[in-house]
C-alpha cells in the first residue's frame, strides 16, 4: 500500500531527526492503514521504551507485534528488554520459555533461564530444566558452569565440588573454577592444590 509506505518512510525520517512524537504519529497511521503489519507496533514499542521510558505502553505495543508475528525472535528480545527495565524476572522467565519453544536448539535460552531461576532461588525448577536440557543437548561445559554457580549459590559444597571435578576432567584450565569453589567454602588447602594443578 502506497499510503502505508509513505507514512512508514515519514516515521523513519522523523525518528532519525529525533522528532519522536511525529514518528509515532506516522507509525500509528501505518497501523490504521494495515493493522496486521507488525513492524509499526515494534517501532513504537522501541520509542516508548528507550525515549519516553513508558514501560507499560511499550509492553502493550510489543505484545501486539508478537501476536501478529509470533515467530519473530527480535520482538521477544524487545520484550525481554522491557522486563529488564521493569526488573521483572518472572516475566522474563516466561519469555525465555516461549523462545525455547520457538527454537529449542538454542542453548543460550536455557542458560539465561537457569540464571534467572538461580536469582529467584527456584532451585527445584533448575533441576527440572537441567534434566530437560540434558535430554536434548547432553551435559555441556556451559551447563556444568551454570550448575557450579547454582551449587555455590546454595552453599552446597559436595555437589559444587563434584561439578568442579567433572569440569577439570574436560580441561585442566578448569582447575581455576575448582579453586574458586574451594575458596568460596574456605577450603584453602583444596584451593591451593587446585592452583598447583592448574600451573603444572
């Protein structure tokens, strides 16, 4: 539609000129012309978030964009940014769950989810997620590092040490990780031995 293109071009121009109200006005015109097009919703969400700091308004627009184009991962990344601004870890978890459904091969989504669950103290949910991850991707080095951080966070020396030793079997440079575990639990002899192993 020529009208849509004209208004979209105008919106982009005003955005570059930092005349954001005019940019939003033109994106809104695009929405009224072609409501099923997701991009103007996404563009308005970004302006509302980064320029006007209107988190709730930005969330509304990006959710509409996602409804219109549910497999566009950039929209989910924007939603993560919105919940980051709002410091809403629980809603970020839900977004990562959706991203895992869209692309279960992307291991980074699992690690991010583990990090958030750790911050929330949801250790049972981490165990469940780790089992799901291992079925699909095996026991990756990155997963072991996340597990090590989780056990240290829980003050669980026994499991942290097991994971540390598992890491060391993969590569001697992980003696540093093992030393950090011992240091955290004030086991200076263990830490010293790990550093000796690292350097020999």
